[in-house]
C-alpha cells in the first residue's frame, strides 16, 4: 500500500472513531510510518486532509453507485428505488468508516463556519440523493410511481430514512437489517401509483 493510501486509510479510521480534535497528525504519522512533513506536504494541514478524505469518499460512492446501476436493468422505477435503497445499505457496510465519518458532529460544526466543508458535505449528500431521485423519475415515467410525488423532495425523505438506519447500525443502537422489510414497505406506500 502506498504511503498516501495508508495516510488516508488511517486518518479516516481515526477521524471516524476518535473525532477530529482527538486525532493528531503525529498519531497519523506514527501509525503510517509517514513523516509529519510528508503529510503536511500532501495535505497542507489536518483540515486539508479531512477535506481530501471527504472528496475521495464522494468519488468512491458515486463510482460504486454508477457501476451498480450500469450493470442492472429494472422491471420498473419502483423496483429501481428498492434496489437503490438496498444498495445504499450495502454500500454503507462496504464503506463503513467513511459513513461513520459522515455521521460525526464535528463535520457539521465545521460546515457552519467553513464554506469548503459545507460545499463538500452538500456535494456528498446531493449526489447520493440524486440516485434516489433518478429512480423516482424513472418510476413516474413508467407509471409505477405516483405522478404527483415531488421527485427531489421525496428522494430526500427516502434518503433520510435509509441513512437513519445506517446511523442506527453505525452507533450499534438497532439492527438495521431487522427493519429492512418495513423500510421497503414504507417506500412502496409512499410512492405507489393509484
């Protein structure tokens, strides 16, 4: 593994598990074997490293979703919504540390005062909501989803429901898998064409 990849992996784990303030560049350096100067050279500072991690997470999530959608055909838009929900839950397990990081409070505190963090978080959530919206629009086009559903707002509601289950899992509050069937039923009720 290249030093740069090692730095990103270790920093992601530490930021997700310990938080931003409790993670030092010295600790990242010690765990990766990369000199602190090398880390600063690549990322300028700890905030720069965190922003890079967020950008990489967004790119990885988009790539994973695009690959998933490219390889599938769906019987209807409603089926596509269900598959997008399932894939989101799968992706949250595959990229567990990145999702844990996205659920940390310090990111949202940074977003209040630092436009680059706000822009980065908006980009992540917008691209994920776009996949839900794409499926809803496909369902409206084929008649499997009600025409009077607002695609963007409904996509955001669905995304919030699914991401809430991911938070339950990440914080070990509830077995998200136990709610999967109810989640799918709720999606169907919300979207069903008359």
